[in-house]
C-alpha cells in the first residue's frame, strides 16, 4: 500500500487544522458574551448545547481546548520529523476521543445537536485519519516529502 | 540565523550517522507507543461514557434534560394557572399529583402526552393539575413553585419539566437551586417575582387546600384523576387509571 507523500499530508493537516482553529474560535467568541453560536440551519440546538453545563470544564469553554488542539496540529504540519509526527498523532487522537465523548453528550445527555460542534468533530476525525496515516507511513523516516524520499528510506511510505 | 543553520547541520549529521536499522527501531518503538495510546484513549472514552450513563438519577439542577421536548409538547397550548388547554373546553380532567411522585412522572411521560396531543390541542379537553402533596416537605415547596410559575403562564411547563428531571423521592434534591433551575428551564420570565410568590402564604396555603380537597374526596394516592363535563354529575372520580385509553373513554363519556 502506498501512502500520500508526507508533504501532501502536512499540507492537508495544515488546511484542516486551520479550519478547525476558525470553527473553535467562532464557538469560543460566540459563547464568551453569554451567547451561543448561530445555528445556520435554524433551531435552538446551538443555544441548548451552549447553555448546558457540559459546555465548560472547570469554567473553561471546551472550545478553548479545541483551539489549543487545532493550533498544536497546525504547528506539527510545519515540521517533518518524528516529534511532529508523534505529537500530531497524540493530539489528534486526544481530540478525536474527546469529540466522540462530546457527541455522546449531545445525543444522549443534552439531547440537542449543535452544527458547529458537529463540524469540529468531523474536522478532528479527518485530522486523526491524516495524522495516523502520517505516523504509520513516515515514522522513523528522515523526511517523507516526496515519492523519492519515501522510496529511499526502507519502511517509510511502504510500511509492512 | 547562524545558530539555526548549525542546528540543522548537526541534525543532518546525526541522521547520516543513524543506520537504517536504528531508524527501523525508532519507527517500531513509535508505533508501539502509538498503539498503546490508542488503547488508552479508547479506555478513557468508554469510562467517561459509562460514568456519565450511570448518573441517570435525575434531580440534577445543573443538567436539566428535555427542556426542548417539553416546549414541543406544550407549544401553542393555552395555559391559565395550572390549567392546560382551551378555557372554554367543556370537559375537564383533573389530576391530583405530587411533583416528587415517581408514578406521576410515569403518567406525565407516558400517558399525558398522548391525551394532550389527541384531546387538549383540539380544544375538547382541558387538564387541571392540583397539588396533592403526600411525599414530603419539598413536595409542598415544589407545588407552590409550580403555582408561582402558573401565575406567569408557565405552570404546565414547570410541572412537565420537573417530572422529567425528577430525582429520588425525599432525597433532598428538590431544593431552591433545583426549583429555580426548573423555573428557568420552564421559561418563567420574571424569576424575582416567581421566587417571591412561591414562598408566599397564599400559594403554600393553596397547596394545603388542594391536598385537603383530595383527602376529602377520599383519594388514596397519586396520581389520582377526576373528570367533569356535561356527561357527569359534578366531579367524577377515576382514581388511577391504568392507561391513556381508560382516561380517554372516561373523557368521552363526560363530553
């Protein structure tokens, strides 16, 4: 199985993480004045979720954690080494797990869906896929920038 | 800038010195740690979900549920005090209930929505809730709180939302914080006024009066229902019917 070049994976991670920073920042700003994100599709789901006690952990809006997570992921896209690959994977894994938990809360505890939270969960899921592919494909590689680099390094780009 | 170049040079040299076997070891270690992290993450998410699921005891002022569902159920239906439905409806169903009573909660969730949709929204029937407080002191406070919400046109929202978030009876959950959270969730606009009125002698006296009425009628438990309409001679006691169908038959006979 051949993987996309690491440079392409890094570009994709940077793009999706930047979108994530935007979405999480919007949620945090909308919530900061005691308000709620505007549900573009109508309904009161965003208001219900924002008013729920689950929207804050230790007084901090969960969107702030999202901004930090996306920012770290964005940062890892600028480096082509194992530290960046592994940090990106762990951050995306944490974000993905947290998104599953938050989606569970929306569906079964709060009983309302906020489309901005769903958008963030989708972005984090994509990032987890990209970061996992990057780690599996290029862990231990000098630089998996292109097909040549991947070929020149056993185990990189063509994992067993 | 020069120090950055030096760092890059050192890094390139380190990588040149590293054999393919070393890189393979590093890759294996990283992937092993990553796999461990995946298992750990799965475990953490499962534990969080299980812990949250086990907290279904209700009575949690900080996490009210079904606010939207109650709004949907009662949206557009007229309310006057604790009477739900068109004031001109000829048939009246009277429920004597205790907000702490779990059987009343079951009726509220499983039987009354069907009746509200079928009979109340059409204007045929109105339902009056009367407090019959038999469980504890907090039942009286809760009943007065519902009456105070009724004074602002949100009495039935209060009752329905209370039932859907009810805790274990007499466990002390129905405190000021819980009652206030229900009022806010029920859409009571003037919380200051509600707070003053719910503690008034007038409303606590009204709770005592309807409880005394229920005892006088010989009711023995909650919820107890009665029906009154053109087809009845005064108030006809139904007791505790087992199904919505039984109540509907009584309502039809009363019309």
